[in-house]
């Protein structure tokens, strides 16, 4: 970057600071101006310069002179456009929703959740706070954005939508100051009626603003990592509702105990539709490889957006050989998923950075267990608590405590006493070549070989739900040259294949 580019980026940062001072997301500002969040990002980053029409609108919206918004410098020649630079890399404290590639795409596969949220917010009396939880990259922020734009929500919450994206280290005081000023302005602009109730006080000790008769806010607190900062945003007049988003189901239950909704990965059909919208030529040429890739990334929306962007770039020329090579680049080496970055020059891929934030908060012993659990095959396969204890190399009480903690963090899923790892989380954990998993691998082989021996002695057919785990144990037994265990595990798999008892 030369000094002119650097100067322009510093100048255009004034626009970003003005937006963040008000607690606005790029989506919100784009709605006020009649454009899209991607365009706002380009203005703020110095990759584009607003036209005279939008410069005037920006000055009006912020009530500032052009110079105060960085709109008086020389216009920069725009770089060539491309998918690789279509949205910014994340930071440890996001001030608004992450802007994803192809911002014109509609929200895919979320109609049922969106409808349920609208019904809860618009029909339930009295309205109740709601918390959304899901994996990193599941689309919680995108869902909250889409919800705030629906006609029903805009009509129901006539006072507007306030948004705060907290992240790990939120600038709580600045965002709260903006919220309070906006709430006070709304109260001052509300016309009084003779029968309006008179508030008993102007503010409360906990920061609650005076009520605004007949006006409701939708207050969105996005990307919550800790309960304390999030609870400080419980502001707003009667009838207003708070919508929280978080990665942790336990945290969601603490924020909105009566209304927590999971945001799961997409259904396969919706995932295919999204990938086709992103890279139509690639999907139409290689539908079987497209489905394999969708299954490999576990239909996670963020992963689909990244791999879809990559496939789009590789299919621009319509060269069949290059499209096939692009699919195999992603399928044969999952490590490549974590190198995909939307901003050229970024040192880490978006998936890698997103997952690393969650892993960095884990205690060392819990992280060691999680890396050991990555030996199991990913979803839809699952494993038992006994199997997890067997490879955990620690006392049972500690393993159970760590398992519960991982479930509460949303990194491990538990259903009907079976545990599972999402394919993207497992693939990322498997990237760590420094972790010594030899002992855990031996424990996994020993556990399933012992299970097979017990079933052999009892004359029972192994459970089909354990098929993938037996196969993994067999592969590890071959890797460690454990001939006796190989024989027993092979016998178990043959019994499953033939449908006969051992």
C-alpha cells in the first residue's frame, strides 16, 4: 500500500467512526441511504468513493459537514472488482453484522425460523425476549438482519431497531451512550396525550429509559460472549423486545430462558440452492461433486459462502478441467477451507479466525479433550460418553465435566446421550499437527476392540450406529500395526455388513 492509499484509508475512517459512534451497523446505514452494506464497506475502506448524491445523503444522515466524514479528499481510482475482496475480514470486536459475499443473495433455508420469530415477536402477548444460538458461521447475524427488515417487524416495532454487536471485547459504554441518546430522542419526539401515563421518574439506577407510550423498539444484541455486558443492554420502553445471538446454548438460556431457538446448519436442499446461486456453472457441471462438498462442510452457511466464492472464481472461464480441479482442491484437502479469505492480504481465513476465537477461550485440559474427540468421525456419526471417557486420558469426573462444558459452549452437540462434532469443527481440530494423539488413538482402538470382543462373546450383532467408529478404530489399528485388534474389529464390521451376529 503506497502513501496515497494509506492517507485515503485514514481519511475514510472518519465515516466508519461516525457510524460506530451511533452504534449503527453497515446494514442499518445502508437502509437509511437506500444502498447496501457492501457499498458502505467499500466507502469506509477506501475502495470506493460516494457519488455527490450519496455524499449529500451522508451529510444529512449524520448532520455533519463533508470534511468531518472524510468526504473531501481526492477520489481514488477503484481497484478491479472481484469476489476475493467483497467483504472485510472480521475483527475481535465487530461493530456490526459481517458483510458477506454476494450481498444481493436472499437468506436461504431460513423461512421457517424467520416465520417463527415474526410470530413470536408480533403475536405473543406480552412479548418475550428471544435468544438465537448456533455454531460459528451458522448465520445467526444474517438471520437477525433479515428479521429486522421484514414488514411485520417494522410495523410492530414502530420506534425502530437498535443494534449492538458485542464480540469478545465490546466497547459497552460507547454503544450504551448511543442507545440512551436514541431512546431519549424517541421519548422527546413522542406527542403527549391527556390520558398518557406520567412516568414516575426519568431514569432508573440500572439505566432503564423512561417509557415511550405506544412505541416499541426491537433491540438486537448480537454476538454475545459474556452475560454481564449483554444484560446492560436491557433498555427500552414497555413492549420492546430484546433479541440476543450467541454461540453458546447455555448463555442463550441465561439471556432469554423462555425463548431460545437454535440456528442449525442448512438442510441439504437449501445448501445446494445456495451453492448454485454462488457458483451456478460449477454446480451444473459437477452436481455429484457439489453434493459431496456440501456434505463435507456440514451445510454450514459461512463455509458454503466461502467455498462457493472460490468455485465461482475458478469457473469464470467455464473450463471443465479447472472446475473439477477446484472441487478436488476443496474435497481432498479440508485444510484449504481455512485458507479462504474474503479480503486479499489477510493472514488467516474467515473460518479459521472464527473458530479460533472459541477455542482460545477453552481451558487447556478441555482443549486437549476436544482435540482427542476429533479422532471420531464427524456428524452424522456420533459416539458415546463411555467412548469419550476411554480416549480422554483422565479421570471420568473430569471428562464428564469437560464434555458438559464443550456442549455448553456449542462446540460439541449432544442428543440422546450421544455426542457429535460438526465436520468443519473436526476438520479444523485435525489441522493441529503438533498435538500428540498417539495415546488417544490407542485408547480408541482398545475401546472398540474390547466392545467387539464383548459382543463376540455374547453372540450379539454390533449396533449399526457404531459402524463409522469401528471403521475409524480399524484404520488406527492398521496404522499402529495392532494385528489382534485389527482381526476383532474387522470381524465386527463384517458382521454388520452381513447382518449376522458375531
